[in-house]
C-alpha cells in the first residue's frame, strides 16, 4: 500500500501541465491550485507581468502567443495536459473573436497534437451553443468543436459570470454603486446570472485533472443561485452600505444605439451590442450536477462579497 502511494506521489510530482492565460484573473488562481497538487507548470506569456515573473522559480515560462504555433509547441513540450484559458470578451483592432478564440484554439489543438499532449482542458462560457446569437458564444462554440473533434481527450468548463476580488464585472458594479449618483440599469434588470466565485471554479478545474470521469465531458458551472441583475445590485448595495442609492433604468433599444456608436470610435468599446445580446439571454444552469460529481458546494455571491468588500 505504501509502495503504491509513493509511486502515485512521484508520478504526480513529475506530471507536467501547460497553461495558457495563466496571468489572467482566472488563470492566476488556477495556477495556485495546480501547484498545490504538485504539478510542474509550463506557462506561455506574451507580455511580462509581475504575477508570472514572481513565480519564475516555480514555473517554466515561455514567451509567445496563441497566434504562434512554434511557441505553443515549445510550451507544450513534455506536457501531457494543457489548460487553455485564453479568450476575449470584446473585440479590439488586433484581436477578434474569430482570430483569437476560434482560430487561436485551432492552433492550440495543432500544437498540442504535434507536442504529444493527451488532453486539453478548455475554459468556455455558459450560453455557448451552435445556435447562439452572440458572436462571443459563436466563437466559443467553434473553439469547443475544434477540441471535441481533435481526437484528443478533453474536459470543457462553461462557467457563468466569474467573480472575485480582482474580477472586472462585479468590481465595475461596485465602482458604480460607490461613485454614481444614480446606479444605471440596462433594460428592466430582470435578466439572470449565476455568479461563481473564482476560487471555487478553479478548485473544480484543478480537481478535474485527478478525476477519470471528466473525460470528454462538458460542465456548466454556476454559483449557489441564479440572481437577476437587480438582485445583484441589491447585494452589492448591502455589502457597501449604499442601500439608499437609487437605480436609473436605461432603455435597451437606446443602449443598442449607443453601443453601435461606441464600437465605431473605441476598440474595445466600454460595452458592445454583442454583450447586450448575452446579457438579455441570461447565464444560468443547474449547478447541482457539478456539486454532486465533485463533492463541492458553491457559495452565494453575498457570502463571498461580504468576505472581501469593505463598506
């Protein structure tokens, strides 16, 4: 028995895992969990960031980008598995959904196969489907299909809105609640989301590397409960002590016109018509499936926000 444990320990320690997008909001948390499991990590970076440089003694760093198959192959060399977290939420002049998400994933698949990688873990998004209305979800679907049809093993994660101390979405709302005289709400505010805490998401993603049942599976992941945008605002107001601050509703049709104008003059725009489509479609799922398979219990948005937001 002890011999088997020692063999497992050695095998886990020697296990090499590559990660794309490791310096991002989700990636930086995921790397911590993967290191806790004792894996040797290879990380690809485009621009030097302190988050990665501080880990240089623990992680093997490779300079390059998702557009460069040669740098991808170098990063993947010796690795059995790859976590692919690279994505964009809005298009810029240089990065489009097709080029970065769809074509980029095709290059990841090609490089992974050339390097002898056996499995890809992909961070997709809740709402991804063949008939999705938004370009964002269409590109995620194309990326998923490139992985599913690659001949490699895979596990795909489709989270709802991911939040935490350094996220973009909830922190944007926090700033509006604190600074704006009236808090803007697009449309009726009744569209639903199911925010999932970044640490809980990453714990599941890392744990998937130790679970054979995750092979060729797609997991939809949300937090403890679906919430309307108005309910999310109320939670943030309570957390910040701004419960008396009023909302102002902005017509959805008007915001589509504003978004169209912003898209012409700014790259990326503060918000886009594509994001308005995603917002209206909502982002919820049955989280109990993941909770049962992984033996976890997702916490509520309010519980986590109260743990790190100061009034």
